[in-house]
C-alpha cells in the first residue's frame, strides 16, 4: 500500500470559490482513478488556506497509473497555479528500502523529474516524526490512516471518538466511513447520506469544530476526535440558534439536506463567514439543496448570525 500525500497553501489572493474548485478537482481525482483505493481531502487544521490530500494506492503499478491518470493531471493543472507552497510525500508501509527506491524510480520515470517529495516510511508518520522527516507537519489523518492500514485485511480497528459529548467506541474495518460509523454503528441517523461521494454536503458533521463531509472521511482517521452531529446541537428542549433560525425562516422543503445545511451553517457562523448574503452563499456552496430552498437557507443563516452576535 502506498500513501501519497500533499499539504499545500493557497496564495492569499485565491478566493474561496476557486479553492473549492481546486478541492473538487482533487476529489474527482480520488474518485476516478481506479487504483486509488481510498482518499481523503480536507481542510488542514493549520488554517483556512491550507488543504491536505492523502491518496491510498494499492501497489506500485497502481501508483504509476495514479500519477499518469488524466484526472491526476487535470487536478495538477487546476491546483498548482493557485499555490504558494506545497509539499508532497509518499509513504509506504513497506520498510524495505528497495520498495522506496522503486517508487522514486517510477516517479522519475513518469514525471521526468527528480522526486519533488521528501520521503519517510509510514512507521515514522505513525510515530509522529513526519514533521521532522518532511519539514512540515503531516496531515492529521496520516497517523490514523497508518494505524488503520496496519491491520490485516478484513480485520477491525477500535475507534474512540467523543460523539455529541459522549465517549463512543466502535470496532470498524479501516474502509468504513465516518458517515457509516455514525449511522450504521452508532444509530445516529440524523446525518444523511446523499451522494456518498462528497458532492452534496448532506453528511456534514463537525470534527474538532471543523465541518467535514463524513462520507469522505474514514472513521479510523478521526481516532480521538470530538464529533458533533445534528443530534448534538440542542441542549435538552432548547434548540441551537441555527436550528431555531431554520424553523423561523422555513429554510427547508423535503428536509433531506437540512441536517447537513444546519451543521455547515453552525460552522459558517462560528468561522465568521456569515457577514453578508454573498459571503454566506460562498461559504455554504458545498451544501446543495435539491428543493432549491437557498433563499430561505441564506436568510436563516443571516438571522442566526445576528442572534449569535447579540
Ligand atoms: S453524502 Fe457526503 S457529500 Fe453527499
Ligand atoms: S430541502 Fe429538500 S433538498 Fe434541501
């Protein structure tokens, strides 16, 4: 198994919409390259302009296909011009130095340039030494992924998370998404499965205060995280101000997208991205509504932001 990761910083002048486009191209890459067995794209804990991506590729032949696939090239073309800085690294769970040398060789052969990456073995990441090895902090997901993929195929890993303020432990195979862990294992069906491929936002939850699409996040990558789902917003009978505002503004029709919209809206307000209608639309652009209740959703978020500021 080869983990191919990148961590990058957008140029400050790249607006949020274009950052989203870049992110989507990476997601497409993860979805369409056949040899990618699993992937994660998400905002880095470091700040609003930083994103990380980790792709898991089955083997060396698959890695070659990954590097040369049109979707990878397309993502490269989209993302690269927007970046201030980036660092890539390949992580292999094969401690054999010959395997690492072969990957370098493939990169040189395929890319026609010396490998732009620093390299370390997966064990180093798992031990938390990736920062020293790569010069940057590893994406938060990598250590968990390392742990997850260290188990035999078909075996389960115990994942501990604090979900809605309660410590929960769940045994899952490394391939199980956070969404499925929440819905199928913990019975928290408030989080909806829409597209199951990162496009609709119905599955949005908060992980350590940040909104994430839980269909694109493996449960094992959230080991020890604080997860909030829509069930965790109310305090007893008292609804969260965003929930109240959605009701006041009639911000839904069928309701399928609503839990994801609400979770994203909570983060949008917390992040301070609800200053104007345009800003709300921009920062909520990852959440789709098939009923097109956008006008009322935006009004509800503006309303909730005013409530919170009082
Ligand atoms: S179900 Fe996760 S984005 Fe659609
Ligand atoms: S209210 Fe129906 S999809 Fe949004």
